[in-house]
């Protein structure tokens, strides 16, 4: 079997169509089909159900394709070792972020990467924690930026910055007159929060003194929606520190600090332990540092480059 056969197989799995897969690989459909058939013959296994429309992998084929992706990922790592010897920083980078981080840093992150590292082609994805970890396991993404610790087997966590949570309170709420909000006084019965699956939701409930009082009238998919709900319906929500800069001046008057204890989350880059693209990792970290207030950045990242 060859790497070319594996690349063709992944292309068919991606496009679920032999002709479009061949076009993406720059070969004829007959060449691509022949190469995949040779791989199936060598493995003595049918990888694709060709009678299905669109084409789809067989049950055995799904397992084979999953392993092929890992092989291709590791092959790319070998290429990167060669590139790093030449001090080259270029190529595609697939970066996944949890939604509550992506919404606040992606716009400026793209701008910084394009300005400072134009030869790096950044592909960013907004995914929930469980999906990010699964894609890391399958080597379908290169780098993740997410709340840690996750302690996921086979990965390294590199802290980037520490972000406070702040309370956003309606002027009509009884707690609006308070200058700061103690963590155990957050009124769960009037709390609007993110829907299940967001790690930030779990962190917020950990703060509440009595989360049993929480009643799910509506659970949002993003921070902007939560803010608008509070503006219209009253109550309280919790938002990340970085999101405050996107509020209007009148909305910023509704922000209250959370204390006793202060609510903070660690945001890190998470990579597979076999990731070797050290220079690119530092380029991404450098871009993140430029879009994050200096006081939030991990002190080690201010002083030292990342070494793998």
C-alpha cells in the first residue's frame, strides 16, 4: 500500500463521490478508482459501498479510514521535521476552538496570522470540547485552544492565558445595585446560561451556591444571545472577560465582578504528543498573545518560547 492510495481513500471519504474526489486530487477518476481497488485487494477488504448514493464507507472501511488519517497525520509530522531543519514556517494548520473562545479571538487572530505569518494557511473550526478531543485523537486537527485542564490521554496542554468570568445583570434585577457578586450568591433561579455541552456551563454551575434552583427557561448557544436575553427579559448571565470589549457602553454598566472566590478559567493550546511543528506552534501562540491583554497571558509564555 502507498501513501497515495491512502490520500485517495480519504478524498473519497471526504467528498463521498469518486469524480469529485479525483478532481480534488488532480487525477482521473479511473486512476483514483484503480488505486483504491488495489488497496482493497491488498487488504482483502471492501472499503467503500459503491452501490450507495452518495458513496459511503463500509463498517470495516470506516475503521480503516480512521487509521489511515492517523498514518497520514504522522507522515506529515515527518515532513515537518524536515521543514523545521530548514527553519521553514509554512503550510496548512487546522485549529479548533471552543465557541466561547472562538467568538472573542478568531477575528483578530486571523488578522495577526495573515500579517505576521502569511505562509501559514490557518483553517479554524468552532467545536465543543468533546468533539475537539475526538478530532485530536483521530489526528483530524493540529491544535486546539480550549479550557483546561482536560487531562486527555496522548495530549499536551500549554497554558496561554487566564480569563475571568464576569456577571452581566439586568438593571431591573435586585442584585444590580451590588458592586461585586460573591460566587455563592449567584441567583441560579434567575440565571440564563449556555446549553448543555459547553464546558463553560459546567464551570458556571460550579460557582453557584445552590444550582438546584436553576430552571432552564431557555439555553443559548452563544454569549451574544445570553446578553440580549438579559437585556430583554431581566435576570443575570455569566460571560467571559474578553467578551466585555464587544459590549456597548451602556451594556458595560451592567457588568459586575465575581468574587469570593474570583471566577477564572485557564485557556490552553492542546496538541497531540506526537505533534512536532514547533515553529508553527510558536507562530500561533505569538498571534494569540497579540490579541489578548498582556495581564491575562501566562507568565511563562511571556518569557519563553514553546519547546517540544
